[in-house]
C-alpha cells in the first residue's frame, strides 16, 4: 500500500517496540555478574560467584532436577494423549467433534487461577497434593491442549486419501497409524512436546497452589527469591532460564526449517 | 454392541482418554467450585451479594476491570503497529521481527517480572539512570502502584496481541487498497476508511484475547503491585491460602469464568477460534 512517511515512521516504531519486548529480560545478565552480595549492577569487576553458588546449592539443584522430571513426564504424557486425541477428532470430523475440540481447549484459555483452584480443591481429598503425581497430572491437563493444537495443524495438511490408500493396500489400522499417519504429523508432535515441556517448566500459578515442601520446582524457588528480592542467585537462575529458552527456541526453529526443506525436496 | 458401534465412530476411542481426564479431574472440580459459590458458607446468593455490600470487594473488582481495559487498549494499539510493520516490509526483515517477537514470547514470565523489579524499583536502574542524567530529582514511583503493573502486563501481552492481528492482516487482499489509491484516495484516507475496517476482526479477536488473559493474571500484579494493587486473581489466592474462605473465592472465580466464556462466545462470532489459537480447519 502506501510507503509514505507514516509507514517508515511506524516501522521504526515497531523496531523500538520489539527491542522494548526483548531487552528488559536481558538485564538479569549483568546483575548476575555482580561481585556484591545484594542485587546490583556490577561496577568495573565481574564475578561468577552467584553462578557458583547456584550450581553448588543443593536446594537450587534439586529444584532443577524436580522441574526437569515433571517437565519431561508432562511432555511425554501430554504428547501421547494430545496426539491420540487430535487424530481421533480428525477422523470423526463431525459437528460433535468440533464441540468436543472446543471443550478440550478450555484448560488453555480458562484463567490459571481458576485451574489452580480446581486442582487444589480435588487434589486434597485425592491425597496427591504436594506430590510429583499431582503436579504431573495438573500440568498434563494444562499442556495437552497445546499438543492437540499443533498436531491438528499438521493433520490439516495431511491428505486423507493417503490413509485410504494404505488401507486399500491391505495395511491394518494400527499399521496405517504407525507408518502413514504418525510420520506425517511428526513436526506437530515434536512442536507440541516442546510446548508442553516449556509450559510445565515455566508453570507457577497452579504450582503455587498444589506444592508445598516436598516438591519445590524451579519457578517456585524463583518466585520465593523474587519476593524476597535480595539474593543475586535468582539473577543467575534467571540467566540460566533465558539460555535454556533461547536454546529451545533455536532447536525448534532448526527443526521446523529442516522439516520445511524436507517438504520442498 | 454392533448397533452401538455403527452409531459411534471408532475415532472417539482415541479421544476418550483425554476427554475423560478433563471431565473427571478438571470440569468436575470447576463445577464443584461453582456449586460452592452458592452453598458456602450457607446456601443462597449471599456470596454474590457481598460484591455490592463490601467496599473492598467492589474496589478490587473495578481495579481489575480498569487494569484489564488499559492493558487491552495499550497492547492492541502497540501490537497493531508491530503487526502492520511486519506485514508491510521485506520478507527478511519480517523474519527478524518475528524472531524477536517469539523470543520475548518464550522468555519465562518469572524472568521478565524479576527484570522489571530490578529496572523499576525505587533504587532501580531506570530511576538511577534518569537521576544520573539529571532528568529527575526524586525517584519516580514505578512500583507498588498501577503504573508498574500496567508496564509489566502490557509488556507481557504485546506478543499475544500481534499474533491474531498478523493472521488477519496477512489474509487481506491488497488489491482493495490499491484500488482505493487508484480512485484518488490519499494514503491516510485509505488507511482509515478501508484498511482499518478490514482489520476489525483481528482487532476484536486480539482485544478479547488480551482481556481474557489479563483478567486472571496473577504473577505480574502480585509482584509489581507489591500488595498495593489488588486484582481478583491475587485476592482469590489470599482467600484460599490464608483466610480459607472458599465461598467468596468461588464467587469471584464464578464471575471470572462466566466473563471469560461470554467473551469467548463473542470472539467466536468474529473469528474462527481455531485460527486465534493457531489450530486447524
């Protein structure tokens, strides 16, 4: 359309805004390198003491480990449930299946504070509050809709005639699923697994309600650190989290580029 | 059995595990909470009545609505600018912009809130820098007030605002805009009378999405508000974890839930929900 003054002005503004989105988070990097014992910007000398403290602290390390266990279990469970569900809804494809799909996406859009209340309410009588199983179950319910979305997006590009062809050639339902459908939705499955892991790895609101002492995930420990707002170890932890985020992002970008080039080849 | 099988598509067997899980472990307790809102501590609409009788509840309610509205307007306005720039620039520049947007989308909410805490505090970096430059004499209070909460929330919501707008803008037929220019309209006339109306579905969808997300927002208001700006989500958590009053919390959750569902319904009239969530069909 118009490439007038306004457009140029707006583009410059958009770049400034995008910088505004990314840079504040990076402030944790210099702060984590401060040689002082309290949160401050380093002046002159830098020190890695807070990273040393982070990696030698049994509390922080156990939180890393617990978050990893819960995140991986959630990702596996959510990917299995979500993929099956997406394929099922895709095969049914009726007006009921669309209603059910909308219903199943609700855990993603209902405010987390309400989800937290719901799990808190039920987990107490079930006796799984403050346990691995409780957190994994709750995170799985929140994360599976993500997988449902990404796998459904892959299925939308899948030609149903391929399934027919496979069956006409004598393959059983199971073989068709394993050798025809699953390979072609693989990008969606991987993306879904990654999103599910990140959701669980990052989840704080529900976790605040359903964990207390025995399970203390990384976001939970960060939350405490943030509220106390003195110890620069939190800044070091934040830097580690940023690094992991960027790695995961680069990995998913690499995967999607590889899949894209495979499609064109 | 065979009659049943003829009526029920075998695909449902694959849907069943997750469907049952959600129904039993998610929908169940939510319905229970709605039930509590009219039965705890005593049956009746007493909890809902409190909303009109208690000044503090009413204030929290309006604070929440006000913050959500300002956040929505702010992030959709800024998001519109980003989405517009992204649609109207070179492919390469667009992919850089998308990368920045997604990186910020992916950085943990806790990390971002923590960063704002260091930046906006009384002795934070922003105040120090401004004082160093001689712009201000006294530190500005960015935190423990609505300003801080708004900065944190708008910062968090902008990527969510951009994505639906981007989908909408990319689907527009640019020939319409060219036709308008050829017929003698100026650039700004074309924008205000053609482009903006055509992007209404995107604006409505992203506004409702942001409003829904802001309504239940917990982390940023709790940290940057510093106990001074109480929103519904934080109030609910205090009621449950500190004062153990399920009735009031359930009433607020019920209101929030109906609000969210009503907005989803309006949203579905403007745009296919699945496109907003990046889904299929």
